[in-house]
C-alpha cells in the first residue's frame, strides 16, 4: 500500500522537473509557440481557399488550429521527460534520483506529470494566439471535457514515451532515433494538416494504425463535434496506450534497466 503513496520524493522531483523547463521558458515554452504560429501563418494563408474539410462545414484555418495545438502538446511532453532523463544520465546526476528512498512510481509520476505540465502549457499558449485568426467563437471548444481528456491522455502518453526513450538511450544520438523516426513521422502523418478522408483508401486504412491520429482526431472532436472516427474509439485507443506504456516504463524503472548499470 505504501508504494502507492506519492510522498515528499515525488513532490521534490516533480518540482524539479517543472522548474527545469520553466527557468528557460523562452526556449521551452515561447519558442515552440512561435514555431507553431509560423505553421499556422503559412498553411492557413496558402491552403485556406483550396482545402475543404468535413464537407465545408469547418473552415480550414479553424480545422488546423486543434491539430497544431495537440501537435505542440505531444512534441513538448515527449521532449521534456526524454531530455531531462538523458541529461541526467549523461551528467551522471541520475544517481541522486536513484539513491534516495523514492519509489519507481514516484519517479514515474514526477517525470510524466512534469512532461504533461510543459506540454499543456505550450498547448495553451498556442491556443491563445490563434484567437485573432478565427475569432473567439470559433476557437472555443464545443465539448471542453473531451478536449481536456485527449490533451491529458496525449500528453501522458508522450511523457511516458519520453521517459522510456530516456531510459533506453545512452546518448543524444539514440534519443534522436525516437524523435526523427517515430515522433516526427507519426505526428505529421496523423491528420494535423488534413482530414484522412481526403486520402486514397490505402492511406486512409494505414492512418488507422497510427495512435497519434486518434489523439488528434479525438482532440479535434472536442472543438467541432465532428471527427473522422468515433470519439469513444479514439478515447479507448488513447487509454490503452496510456496503460500499456505506463506498465513498460514502471517495469524499466523498477528493474533499473540502463540506469543502475
């Protein structure tokens, strides 16, 4: 029972994780917001009059905004936990996390919750700067609870995946494998910039095997009440990956895999 209690060790490590990215907030929060703003400016200007989504029921710029918000949440949640752990391993300061009486669950929750805070902070910043593009009425979600569910679930998945990547990686080059060959391709092929119904049948079918698609499509449902697949199906996929990745990460932490060697 005691192993399920998040004690002072969790609080200290969680505070450290939040403070780590917040002290360089211009780099970790403001810079991603500006980068996403550039995506919005370019894609909305070029494609607004040429792309129709949901049979024209939603303007392309409005359609683009939830995808960009969620993309920012996912990428920054992953970046926070993965970069924090790999830096600790490279600087050999990870021993100060392993030596104190902190349980694997506390370490896991501290890293993942810290990643969620950063991801959601960036996502909130991106959402706020989109108001001038579509107006307050179009930017406000129709189903806020669904938005919160998918934002929290998506950031938890990516924070956990970042923790797994940080544990597995022995140097920054290994971490780049996750970013360049898993995170970036799956993010850009998840429907951020398009509805999958605009794709040929083969690519539509292939998109359904991309877990990032369900995170973004469910999040977009919260804004418009429209989605490419049923929102409950998307939520089930998100919850499955939260549980599955959490089990993997907890086992890696408990065994000391590539941490205590």
